[in-house]
């Protein structure tokens, strides 16, 4: 991996009314050092700024250096946001997993789609998964010193030979020793297992889950939770990758296998420890479990319980904001992946009970990825144009924000689908305004409140996410 060079941290936003705004910071300025130390990343920045007296070295947009001295409360934030959380560059993955989604994309798209991160800092800050295969000793030391916990770890298998085979990396077989390191240092992880039929399923999956569950016991569980996820394949994947998609029968077998283990772990340790991603139930055409089965939703960011959580949240939103009738009447189209079509029928039925409101659920497959069953977050602009061009859409198209990503330029007006098609392009080609929907509250408010006048507008505090006006 080698040592990465630290660059000045370029500022993307200055929060109004903050210390930084009062001092005169502007977007485009760059932070060079804090109290004489150059922060490598957002973690260093937060640690270094947890002082009452700060001396900052800053480069303005014209490249002129400034020295800024200030005093603040020890826990007071400066109010700066940065273009990236990593000022010394991304630690990239050195594995060659055949099921890696990055390698299953077409060429010629924006550069960020091909970055294979395996960075423990992004794992700590944002919950992205890493494999632990490329950490140098000094990075392990930093994790322990700064107590960077929990991290999110892609395990896939605990048998050394099998994990090395899956990741195409001989160092991958050290996973149990690495988990023991976390245990000794009283640090925690959330684990992920991507199941590939014929490779790490069946008896291998049971071994993996039992090995991981052993690290749950004790007053401070080392493995806080485990997500079991089906392999996702696209038509762009490399030839002869020895992978096959999960069939409904296989999904049912995994559900039964994991459910039995959940019962055992619940009896032993008072927690299920292991959870199944929603896709298993969708593939097997079984209902998703009740809310109580997800405990505190420890793997919600990994698609574990997101459908059930949305259903539960919608009931709350509907009780708060749903009206008996809307005036004037309106017709809207709500786009989702076809994997959730059956699960979301209760929501659709309740919305259409509102007088004057018609909501059509457009549950789409993804010809772009070559997937007959598609989760919402993978739908692309091409999929929307293909699936919606010849059907009436009403006054507006409701698009979940999980489908939208920021462009490499960082410009908020350049919000893209996964295939690099912009929201504006899709809206123009369909001849219909697009209203991004962030959650159940925004869904209900848009259905019953005044429609936004514009196509979309930025939620400035979360770059890359959009919300109705």
C-alpha cells in the first residue's frame, strides 16, 4: 500500500452562523494544518480540532497562505465540510473477488464508479465494508489508539483456505486471528457474508456463522452483528467467473438454515446475532419478517430490514400527514425496483384511499444490469426510460434518493443515476417532472401537499441527496 501523501483539505461548504463563517472561510479554501499537524483525513481533523485553542494554516482559493488563531469551546465544531473525507487519498482494495460489484460494471462511466475502496476510515465514518487484508501495522496501531470502532468487515468465510480462494488473496485466511485482535483490544465490528451458491453456502455458511457468533459472547461483543447477503450478478460480469445467481429454491434453503441458527443464538446469547438481507425473502417470494425480528436493526445500511422499517415508518407518516382528500386531484407515479412490488402493496392501497389521489407503482426490472429481479437502489436512468417511456406518468415521477448519486465534479446540480444519466436528462426525455423521495415522510407529504414547482433542488447539508421543496 505504501504511505499516502497528505494534501490540503479542500473545503466544500461553510455552515452558516458557524465559527468558520465568522472567521471568513469560503468554499474552495483549503486547510493545511491544525496546531502544526497536517490531518490525513476527517478523523484526524476532528481529533485535532477537539481543543480550545487552534492555530490553523489555510490556503485561500487564490493559493495565498493565511494563519488563523481562534478560541472555542472544546467540543464546538468549526462548521467546515470537505470535498472528501480522505485528505491523503483512498486505500484501494487489493483483492480480486469474482463477485465484486465494481468489476461487474460497463466501461466508460465516471471514475468514482471504479474505485475499489478497502479503507478502514470510510468504514468507521460511513459504514462501508472492508476486508482487513491490506492494513499495514501502523494502521492497526492507529485503529487501536483512536478506538475506531465499530468497523464493518466483509468476511464471506472464516475457513482460511476458502476465504483466500474467495478473495483471491493469501492474506485473507487470517480473518479469525484478526477478529481475535479486535477482541483483545475490546473493539467491535459488524460483519457481512456474501453467499455465492456452490462456493461458500451450505456447510461452509454454517461454519462461518458459528465462528462469527462465538465472538458475540461476553460483556462487549466483538462481532456485534452479521448480515447474510445473496451474491448480486450483472450482465457485465467477467466471463467464466464460476458464479451463478441465487434461485428461489436456494434462497428458501438459506432462509431456513439461518433462521434455525438465529433461534439457537437467541437462546444462547439473547440475540439473533445473524440477519438475512431482505433480498433473500424477495427471491424466495416469502414475506419479510416482523419488526421485532430485527431487534434494533443493526444492519439496516446493508439492506437488512429496510423494507420492514419503511413499512413501519410509513404507518407513522400516514397517521401524521395523510389527508382524507387532496385538492386539486393529482396522479403520480412512484418508481421502485420490482423486488419490493408485493411488499409495498399495503402502502399503495392506503395512498389510493385518499380522495383525488392516484398513485401508480412502477415496479421496474433492470435491463441495464440484466437483472430480472431488481432492488430499488440499482435502477438506472436507462431502466427508467426503458420501463416508463410508453406509459402515462401523471403530474410527477417520484424517485427514491437511493437511486441517485453525486457526480465526480461534486456539483449538486449534476445528480446522476448509476449509469451516469442525469436526473434532468431522464425528466426531459420522459416529459415529466422528477421529485426525489428521501423517506416515508416526504412520500406522504408530496402525495398530499403542494407539488414542488421545480424538478428538484438540493438538500445542502447532505451532498448528493435531494428532497422535495
